[in-house]
C-alpha cells in the first residue's frame, strides 16, 4: 500500500470544493502535472483545492479514500491516476490568466489573444479505427494557456493545432498523449513490468482549447501508437471542423 497518513480533520469522502469550474475523470497515464497543464492551473493549487493539504502522505490517503485510486506506478510509494479509479473524480479550480506581456510569449498568428477568457471543451472518442469529435461545448470565463511555438522541428509526442479557413496554424498546445492503447502488466515471472498493447481499445478524452474567433478546425498530432515506436516523430492523426464537429 502507498505511504499514507490520515489527516487530523479529514474532509468528507464525497467532498466537492466550492468554486470548482470542472470535474475531471482521471485516466490511465495521467498525473497531477498533466491534468494541471490541461486546465492551466498550478499542480500544488490543484492538489490543495481537492484535499486542503499538500502533505504527500495525506494526499495519498485522499487519493485512495476520496478519488478511489487503486494502482501505483512507482513501486507502491504513491497512488497513481488510472481509468480503474472509482469514482475517479478530481475537481478543477479557477485558472489564473496567463501574463500575456511576457517577453517569452509566442503570439497567435492572427493576433487573437491565446489567453482568451472563453474556451471550447472538445470531447473525442477513439478506438482502433480512429478518432471522432463527438461534442463541442463553449465555456465562458475559462482562460487557456498561451500557444506553444508554432514553428518547430520534427518531434515526438502529442499536440493539437487550431487552424483558420486558409489552413494557417493559429495556436498549438503540446500535451500528454490522451490516447490509451496499452497498459503496464506483470510478466509471467511476476517480477518484471512490461507494456502490452490492447488487442482492442476504446475510450474518450477531452481537450480544452481557446475559443479563437478565426479558428475553423482542430488538428491532432501523435507519435505512432506503439511502445516500440513511441519516440518517432509525430504525424497528423486527424483534422476536425469546429463548426460541424466533423472531419475537415
């Protein structure tokens, strides 16, 4: 069992923080850092918002008792997010607006502010056949991070791009890959952990993207979905219309 310590005055098991702007269902491969990056909040703020503590042992206690985490990916020291967590919910605090005057900020191609106060929540589903954009929901008062550099060399990983009607990239955000197609399992000797690709897989994921006035499509990029080729350069996975929610 993970290193745990029950707080002196524990929160209720069904505690929901006041002021939560979203409820996030944790999935395999996610961690505090990847979820914080997705919603443009600080890791420490996200943890404290959910559990009113940043003490690691107390956080572990809440992860098991409130979030329902039941797996560890570091040899049993800490609980990890997974799709098997029940209820598997963490709550998102309001995001701080990024400083758009920073010298290191990358401008959006059209001049639209990357740290807009409006966002689109895009809900995708995927399986071995491909990815589908199922729902688009507009969220007011939801700041998003500034764009990652638009110009870049070939690189591995996962990111999305927002484009205008002329196919010009307006915004780019690098993320932890939300496509889960494998899992860590014990080998037959039960001593070695290996990654096994599922024969069949299907799941959903959400992306929170800025609601840019001139953006008409979203393109997803990913390295090959295979543990042996995960470090290869990413290629365009699919492109979807933001107007119709269909393939562009």
